[in-house]
């Protein structure tokens, strides 16, 4: 995408980020760090302005500083190796850190949707169903099938943006 459309805005789907975070943090986190991060994650849905975004990012960075030592704790496993004690919490933090650059595009440009639900139900869902119905195809045949489906469904001929 970045090669073909270098100036295209990428918006991480807020719904997918929230789903992953809630899965990793569970409904009732045991640690103070987990509880605090869950509170922060729940505040994501209310962000509408640049000011709210800046406040949330500052709060998240503060959370990382406050619990940095806690997240580095290691425990000796059965096989004698040391592993991070709070792996799911670390995964949650990493997921947010990686999502952050593309998480708030909608705040700047109101034409950008916060979620990809329109894609999931509108375009991706029939494509996934088509591939599922024709499972076992070679990958290049799957691409041909999807291409034919999209071409048939197109209302206007695609434009070349170069």
C-alpha cells in the first residue's frame, strides 16, 4: 500500500485494537498495572478531538514509565529459563505502541472512519466467504477468483492514481 499510494492515510481499526486489548487484559485484571491500562483502553472510545488524543497519549506514556520496572520482572520457568512474568500485559503494551501511529487519523481528518466495519461487512466478508467455499485452491487461483469477483462487483472502472 505504501509503495503504490505513499500519501495514503492508514487508520488502525479502533474496534480491532479494543478487541485485542480486552482479550489480553481480561475483564478483571489482577495487577494494578493491568487495571490502570484497562481504564486507559476504555477511554479510547471517547476520543474525538486532538486535545483528548494528546491527553490520552500522555497518560499512556505515563503508564509506561510508572510500570516499566513491573513489566521487566522475570520468573524462572520449569525448564530453568527466565521469562517475563507479565507476558500478556507486555503484549498489550506492545500492541498499543505499534497501533499508536495509525490509531488517531480520524481525529485530524473526519472523512477517515474510526473502524473498518464497513470493509468487514461490505467487501471483505463476501470475499472471505468465497474463499471458504472454494477452499483448497492454489494461492494464485484465489487471487484470480477474488479479482474476478471484485471486477464483476465494480460499478465504475478503476482509476489509475499515478
